[in-house]
C-alpha cells in the first residue's frame, strides 16, 4: 500500500497566511510515502515544509509558480497511472470533458487537478478524477465564495484507491471517504 498526500493551491503568502494549524498537526513526517501537489505553492518555505513530510514531492506548475516545476507529472503507483496537472491551462477550467481528454492523453487511470480551489472527486469514463481544493482555503478568482480548506490522503493498493477527504468546516476537521477500483 502507498499513501499519497494530495494538496494544492496554497498561495502563501499572497492569498493565505499559512496551512491551518489543525491540518499541520495531521501531516506528520514518516507516515506519507509521496506528495502530489497541484501547484501554486508560490514560496520556497512551503515546498520545504512538504519535503519535511516526505522527500518525494511531485509538483505540477501552477499559474503562480516559477518555471522550475513541470506543467504535468505522471507516475505509476500500485498498477495505476496517476496524472498531475494544475488545470490553469485547461479551457474551460474544471470541465469534465476537458479533464477526460487530458486523462486519455496522459494515459492515466487517476487524474489529479487543481486551480478551482474547490474539492471535487468523481469517476468518469472508467477513470477517477480528484481535485484536492486549496489546503489553505485561499480565495479563487473563479469563485465568489471563500474556499473551504481541504486536502486528500489517498491509499493506493493494487489498482484500488481509497481517498480520505479532509475539510476544515466551522473550525472542525471533517473527513469523508471515497473509493475507486480500476476494472
């Protein structure tokens, strides 16, 4: 089994001061195997914080990141192809058909995307799509309402994904569970 932390759209310090303390207490070194970040880290200190959790950090460049990160990342994990993109280059943003086309082009079973700052997870055309939202709750130019801080822990085991969604709602951590099986 592999445990992946899926985060993104932090925008520290431009739109958010920091990752919420209640989330930081949950993200301890030595438990997580890899981190998938949908980008918009925007500062080196946040990247180093993630590397302290686990040395394997994959980042897809967001619209506010420097050019040192790739636009997309593809990894193989437990028999699944996993793709990672920010989503800022997709038009229309967050569109199901656009995401499905991207997943086909990347030849992945799971596509992790960001940029909307809003958690979302669903299965479409036999693939699993997940957007962890913004771990800081940073506001988005695409949304009128303030984002709900969120991140995802994904357990991947033999073509099976269990995604635990953590959201900070009314200063309380709420956890939901979603599963995906590759046929």
